[in-house]
C-alpha cells in the first residue's frame, strides 16, 4: 500500500509578497544609504566652505579684498559684531539658494585655473565688473543678506547721528536696498564719481 504524501504547507500571502519584492527593498535601502551619504557630504562641504578662513586660502582673495575687509566695520567695531565673508556673499534663509550659489562658484574655479584669475593684476582688472554684479545681486534680493543683521524696524533712531536718522527714515518709507547708500563700506567702491559711502557708526556725535 503506497503512502499518502503529506500536504505541502501553504506559504502565507504576505511572505510570498515580501519574497517577490525582496530585490526592490534591497535596492531601495541601498539608494537611501547612498542618498544620505551624498547629502551628508554636501552639507559638510557647504559648512566647510562657509568660513572666511576658507575664502582666503585663495591668495588672490587674501591679497586684495581681505585686507580691505579687515579695515572695515564689518570685521571689527566697538560693538564686537563680526560679519564674515559668507554672511554677506552667501544667501541666507534658504538652503536651496545657498546650494545654487555654491554650484555657481564652479565658474570661479574655472576662471582661476584656466583664465588667469590666479594673478592679482588680472583679478584687479575685472573688479569693477565683479562689484557691479554683486551690487546687482543685492538689489535683486533687496539686500537680503544685509537684512540678516540689519533691519529698519530694529534701529533706535534717537541714537543715530542726525544725518543717518533722516536718511534711514526716508529709506524705511520705500524699504530701500541698503547697498543703494552703503556701497564701498567694506571693499573698494568702483562706482564712477560715487560719493563717499554712508558711515556705519550711527551714534550721535559726542
């Protein structure tokens, strides 16, 4: 008499589904891990480059704009408030705009290595145009980076010099771009026939 084979246990549907999708899960986990690694590397690179010390590793910056900056009120003042290069030249409040700005610096690297911008004399020749580009960016963002630290509503008008008090009152009415009056307070002012930059010490004359 032949033996009757025992019935094969039926695999639960959820296990069969997991087995069928196993490769998808594996690839998904690998993708997540790679994405997290790339993101962490990118954030670390942005943080590393967001310091004045990094900016002046380029000798052209260290020999030109940096000495000017060290003489400015953004570098040192009686209030002890210090603005670094990225505070003014890297978009604030938006990591997307910050990322775009960092990617945009690739053309600067190209100019440095392939267009002679590793020489101070060549850099100085184009500084007027570079300054105009920076002013245009401030105008387009309505001085977003300036406003990261400065704001009309936070000013104590009574503690400002009379001339500054009057100008700021007028500027506040139209929410004027800070750079309209304050070109050249940190670096050379290349504007043709430009008036002296507005002072940055707003205390009343003693």
